[in-house]
C-alpha cells in the first residue's frame, strides 16, 4: 500500500508470503521420547521461542522475565543465534535451571516444536516472522503481540496479547495452557490456515504467475 501511494503501479507490486513445507513439521516421534533426547524435563510446561536472541528486536529479555514469574512448573527453551550473551546470565539469575539455549540445526528444528507446549516470539513489529507459521504447522499453541501484522499472520485474535505491558504475556500463557478445549480449537484453525495460506503447494502457483508476468513485461520492454 505504501509503494502504491508512492506512485508505483499496482501491476508492478507483488505481495506473496514465503512458502513453508508444512509437512516437515508433522513429527511422528512422541513428545516424551523427544524430551528425553534433548534433555528437557517431562514434568514442565515448555515455552519455546525460535528467533535471534536479543533485547532490542526480539525482546528475549522480556520473555525471560515473563516466564520467570510463572513459577516452577514452566521451562523456557530459547533456540536461535545468541546475539547478546548477557541474556544467558539473566536467564540463569531469574530461571536458575528452568531454561536451555540448545544448538539446533535447521534440518531438525521441527523436533523442537514438537516437544514444546507453547510458542511465542516477543517482537512488537516484524517483516513476517516465519517461525509462527512453523509453530502453527506443528499444531503448537502460539502467542504473538497484538498488532495488525500478527493478526493477519495468525488469523485468530485469541492468540494475541499486548506484549508492551509487563505481566500480560505471562497471564496469556497461563490462560492458553489452562483452557485446553478452546486452545485445541484455536490450534486446529491455525493449522488449517498455515496449510491453506503458506504451504508451498498453495503458493507455488502464485510464484509462477509472478515470474511469468515479470518475464512477459521484460520481453515487451
């Protein structure tokens, strides 16, 4: 919309999401076996975040503080490049042993989604945030910041909360994991939307149409 307002013709503008092979995230291995393999406690509610680990954009420090208020039943799993080493010290101070920063290759990241109970990234603004689509594809409950972008990306306002406020995320996590029936309904809807909007099998036609239009216009020029 901004580009069109700037004067670029709509016929020259493409808006196609990055595709996801959603079947990759349908892991068959049981959660118990996965947790044993990764050394994650069986008796904890595992909150997962897959993102660059920093304070400014992804706001990992906010996530650590929020999970710390939830008590001994919660465990935080932070997967991604550590851009701020002080985050590990903060996690050790506030969570003691209820956290891990595992190194997880992209080829096996789907296993991490399957051993968790809930997924979140705490950024207030994003260009896209593919990890939410991956979590939805893995049938994992998700919580995002309440913004127009994340409402568009996820498609269910019940997954949103104001992450600019201290304590709001912690309450939302507890509510999501407590209301099992409603959460299952939300997860099912998120899964269907992930496949219907972002799967490669759906988007490949749009990409081919884009390339064809560009090629055709280049030949005419």
